[in-house]
């Protein structure tokens, strides 16, 4: 399973309006917004724990009114 599809299967996008981008080297970029810091942290945690992920760049912004 590809990293991006695995992260979607883990429901990372349900934590907010989070977009997942990956590259062939196992680097993941998380962008978009989440309602809480806890949701943003959970998204990053799911990404880090996903097999074949080597690095996670978390650029998720907190937007309580999404």
C-alpha cells in the first residue's frame, strides 16, 4: 500500500481539512487546518507511525472555526 493511501485509510483527513502529500523517499507533508492542536498532533503521529515514512513536515494550522 502506498504511503498516501495508507494515511487516508487511517482517517487522517477526518481530523480537519488536512492535505497529505508524499514523495518517493518516504517524506510526508501535512498542510491545511485542524480545529485543535491535539488533532494536528494526532495527524502527525499517524503519519510518523505509518510504515515507510521517513520524515514528516507538519504545516497544519489551527482554525477553530472550520
